[in-house]
């Protein structure tokens, strides 16, 4: 199955959950794309210990997920 997620929020928790779900789906052998739109494009600025967005994004792209912005 191919899934595309569209994120239009700058809330770190929402972006974090999107990457977590996408990474779980990639483990299940699904094809996953994430499209970051508007304020979510600058997700790296919201990276924190509580929401390690850079780490999850790196895992996502290294697992052959497609990230568009």
C-alpha cells in the first residue's frame, strides 16, 4: 500500500507523531511519503529532547521514505 501524509502544522508533537507513524508503516513494508507544507517545512527548528524530529526524519529517509517540502 502507498500512503501519503500531508502535514501543515508547526506543532512539534503533530510532526513527531507523523514521522513515528510513517516509520512504523515503513517497517511493515508499506510505501510512505510525507509532504511538509507551510509552517511544517521548518520542522528542524522544533527539534528537542522531547520531540527528536531530526532523528526521526533521518530514520525515515534512510528507510526509503520519501520526504517532500
